[in-house]
C-alpha cells in the first residue's frame, strides 16, 4: 500500500499525509522567497527603526593619553580625554552630543601640538565601547598604542551609541519639523477630496453614459502614471511660476507651496483613483436601477440611494490610496514646495542636507505611521468590497440620454485638457531655447551630457534598471504567488509569506531607501558588496512594487481550478511540468501585466532610489531632480518627457505582444 500524499486526500477528511517530493520543493520555494523578502524588507526596516532610537555622544572618560618627553621617555601622568578637555576647553557640551558619523580630533586636547615634534603619544580605550580611528584602522580595548606626532594628528575619536527616545523628543520639540506633520496631513486630505471627487465623476461618465470617445478619454486619463511625479511640478512652474505663462491667474498667490503641491498631486494620483472607482461602478447591479424606475424614484434620489452606496467601498478605497500616495510622495513637493515642508522632503533634507541619519530615521518612522494606517484601512475596505458581488447580479448597461451624454463629454474633455495640457507644457518647455526670452524651438535641452544629472548615461541606466526589474521581478513575484496559492497545507508558512508580500505597499519609498542605507551600507553585512551598484537599485525597486504585482498574480491564479493539480498528480507528473505547460500559458496576460507594471514604475520611481544611486548608476528620474536643483529646468522637463515617451513605447510593445501571445495561448477563452 502506498503512502498518502496531499493529492490523494478525499475532500473533508482530516488526515495528515506524508509530504510528497513536490510538496517539499514548493515549500522550499516559499522559504526562499520569504527569505528574500526578509532580507530586502524586514531586516532593513529593523535597522532603520534601531537607528531612530540610537543616540550618540562622546564619553571622554573612556579614553586615556600619555605623552613622552622629547627623548621619547614616558614618565608623565596618564590623563583621560575628559581631564585634558577640562584644562583646555577644546570641546563644549554641544560638540560632545554627536551624530553617528561625527569625529573628534585628539590633537585639540594638546594646544602645543606640532606634527614635526619628536614627542610620542600613547592612547588607549578604557572599555571595549571606546573606539578610535587611525587612518582606516579601528582600535578598541585597553591596550596602549604608540604614535609619533605625524601619526597622532590622524587619530579621531568615535562617539558611543546608546538607545532611547531622545531623538523623538528632539524631533517633537523642533517646531519646523513638527509643522511638517500638519502640512503633510492637510495637503494629503485636501488633495484626496479633490482627486476622488474629480475621478468619481470621470469614472461615472465612462460607466453610466453613452458619450463618444470613451477609449480616448480613458487613455489620456492614464497618462500621469507614465511620468515621474516631479514632472507636473515643472509644468506648473512654467504655467504659474514667477515668469509663468498664466501667472496673472494666480491673483497674487504663489504656485510654490501648498497650491502647487495640491494641483500636482491631483494630476499624478488621478488615474489611480479613477481605476478603483471605475471598478466599483462596474459591479453595479442593473436590477436595483430597474427597481428604482419601477418605484418612480427621481434620478437624483436613485444616485444617492443606489449608486453611491454601491460604490462606497471603492470610493473609500480610492481615498486611502490617494492619501497614501500624496503623503509619501517626495518628487513633487521637492520641485514646487518652496519653503513649505513635507515629511518626505524632511527625510531628504535630514539625510542629504545635514547628514543627520538618526533624525532622518525618526522622520521616516513618523511618516510610516499614517501610511500604515491608510494601508490597513484600505485592505479592510477591499475585503468588504468583494462581498458585494452576487451570482445573480445583472450588468448595468447605460441608455442614451443626449443632455447627460453631452454633459459627461464636456466634463471628460476638461479633465483631458488638464492632463494633456500639463504634458504639453512640459514638452514645450523641453524644446524652447531660453524661457521666457528666446521662445524659438531647439533640441539643445536634450544635450544631457553637457549638464548635471548624469547625462544620457542616466537615461540608459533607467532603461537597464526597468528591464532588469521587469525580468527578475516578474519571475520572483509569479513563482512566489504560484507556490503560496498551490502549496497544500503549510498554513503558517503561507500566512507569513502573505504578510511579507503585502507589507511593501505600506512602506513609503523614502523610508525603504533610507532603511537600505542603514542595512546594506554596513561593512559587517556580507551583502555590503551590492551597495551603490545596479543590483541594489533592482532589489529596492522590485521590493517597493512587490505587493501590487503579487496581488495581480494571485488574482490570475485563483481563476484556475485546483483540478489541474489533482489531474497532474494522478498522472504522476511533477508540478514544474504543469507550471510550464499549463499555468504559465493560462496566466500569460497577468504575467505581461506584471512585467509592464514593474517596468513603468522602475522608470518613474524617485523616492525609493534617491538615496541609493552612485555616480555610475544615476537614473533618469534622479537626473530630473538634480537638473531642477541646478536650475536647468528645461533640460529636466526634457528628461521627464524622455521617460514618458519610453513608457509609452513600452506600453505599445506590451499591447502588441499581449495581443499576439494571447491569440496563440488564450484561444480556449473564446470557445
């Protein structure tokens, strides 16, 4: 009699079988991809959280010195650095409250020091925590080390780490930093209300009217996804800036600040809200509207009693998605925020501007809280939305209404003009010679090699990053989703994997990038070798956009009946043959969707990579930021439009490839 495996268990029987070879292999895959997510996400986040509670100070009592006479004899007293500092007052209390990268020169304790002196110096640490650096050598412990005067001038003391909440106390006692919390919450709330309202009526027009050119309107509405969030900021500068074409429309107000951030946020979050609300409206039950007509309900009352309740989960979900996108965005407020501080920009200023990594970690933790709350609520809402579906539902089909259709057409045209206008202004800015004095057209702004930002090499790096992210990311994501969906048993491991797979969506890009600095830029970490390489950019990008890709794959796999696995097992076929011959061809549309999603986001991402690139791995999206910082706004617009056109080309290739492959592998769907 053969041993039972999972495929042999009758439904409903609680029998613990012996694991088959395939089950062990599938669990090993789950463990491997879980390990990837732990290394690429969990451990860096832990490093960042540890950094946020780490404080540093120089304890001068931990170092002792002895000085020889001119003949090199050590007969003088042994003194601590604290005693020497009291004598000469070299460093005050503010100098001793340090950051992790701060150093103290030991020569300051000796006013008569000369590197040409024949005097010798001895130094040691009293405890193992006391660390001093000579050149690239790190010294700890109570052993004396002797140096001549020329060597001694190169010695610096390192601060001692302790842990506590003093960084958070310092953060909340700094008014300018705390003000960023209010600014971020207010801007995110206002942007969310405006975006969701505009997106709802746009989606309503597409779903409930018979207007013409619906495909065109939907296509233009999706365009903001293809550009980095910095680009609308550049367009608004040309439109409403100090020398903008429509400056008079601002009526004395400045576009640099909350107004510009809100307008730009509406632009780049609009397609996200529109897609979610369109999905919510698409599942409406036509029987409810027939009942409303039968009861002689007015259109307005039907709207509030049938349409809004039916779409409420989509509206709430869209609101939290938009809120999360706005509060975590870095590029737009950096370009057009002026002196109006936002949390994401504060992280950048603390890390890049002040090299204060501990305070950057604190701001990251503060930013993480509203992002996690918004994500959690969004997931709860989406679970409830599924419960609205009914097997008896009838698809709603709109009827022609000339007045309503024309009103919808006009509204969608205005939204389309807004989106296309922002892109058109960016393209115009990229072609003029010298705004606003010489408006003749030229291609000189595309001479990226003559400007700061990384040149054409940055653009090529972005394409390389996008291709690598799409290739490796699609493989990792789809295999991980397949294993977690098709593995039998192993509930604890699968639940842990699902948690890790959902976590990246709740982590802002700036937070993830800073966490990577703390984790990978550590010489004791064996993975330190990938720091400042293309590999770490691919790793961070795949991780940052993992969740949506995973959900796409899981949705496609859930559409496949489990009978495929049962039949394969009964025929004694290994799971990898079923995976290659059946699962991949059936799920090919979803696989292509995952690849283009990763490609586009890798081209446009800024926040997740702004801390991680090096001179040799500069990216096009970062080049836009750097050129804007350098005052080269027109070249920044040109690079932004290159990203846009590249993504348009990628989308076009994706559509053509999908159509070709779907005809060859999805013919069964039309039977």
